[in-house]
C-alpha cells in the first residue's frame, strides 16, 4: 500500500492523466507491475504529521544543513 497526501498524484497514478510529472508517474506505474498487489491511496496530511511537517519545512525554510530526529512511539 502506497499512500500520499497529494490527491493529484494519486489521481494521476490511478488514471491516464500524465500531468507535468508524467515521466515520474510512468515510472511508478512500471515499478508497481513488479509487485503482486499494489494499492495507491490518498491520506490527508494529518495521517502522517511528522512527514508533513518535514516536507513543508524543506519547501518553505531557507536552505542549510539540518538534522531531524523523529521519535517513534509504539
């Protein structure tokens, strides 16, 4: 199961639309054929808060060297 918080990405992978990242979508589809079963699903960013915060940080903060430690609780 592969999840993304970007509905457009999941829609592109599931459908025929290639969009501006068509070459990446084609690669994902080609690689998914190597698995017995693959499901692509959309999850809101709240499903993985740490990954969402980390991605937003790198998109909007100044460039530099950073160390991110994420505590995983069972």
